[in-house]
């Protein structure tokens, strides 16, 4: 079983930056996709970015060029560097770990990101 612990949310002014971290523990060898999702009030949860074991990445169009997902295999941690933040980036951000062989996704507890105008 995989456990995830997020950190790094907070309040920032528009144009600022934040970095989110997600530390994985447990049966981490079976994780093959790591991602970040977000959910704003009244909206569905949406994919922000994900990174695969082979280090390929993909991003939502709304964050391309501003956000960067990365991972540190030695620390079993992945990150979301968020630059040039906008008020519309305000949401609860969740990290996710996908174990494709058993078709299971584990979610972090969520961290609030608030961008003021």
C-alpha cells in the first residue's frame, strides 16, 4: 500500500511562486505515474501535471510554461514548481500515485493554494 504526504501550499500574490511536495512511502516500487491534480470550489477535479517513470511529462494547457513537475527518486518525492501564479490557480491541490498494474490510484490529503489578485 502507498501513502502520500503533501506539503507546500499557502497564500501568495499573483505573479508569485510556490513549490508543492509529495512524499511517498510504502509499496512505492509499483508506482509508475505521479501527478498533481487540483479542485477549485464548485468545479471538478482536474489534472494539472503528471510525470512517468521514464521522466516524460504532460501538463494541462492552462499551466504550460508556468508549472514544472519533477521527481527525486532517491527521496521518493515529486514536486510541482508553480511560477507566475494567477488567481484562477486557486484550488486544493492533490498529489496522486498511479499503480497501473493493479489499476489503483492513491491520493494525498490535499493542500490549499490561494492566489490573491
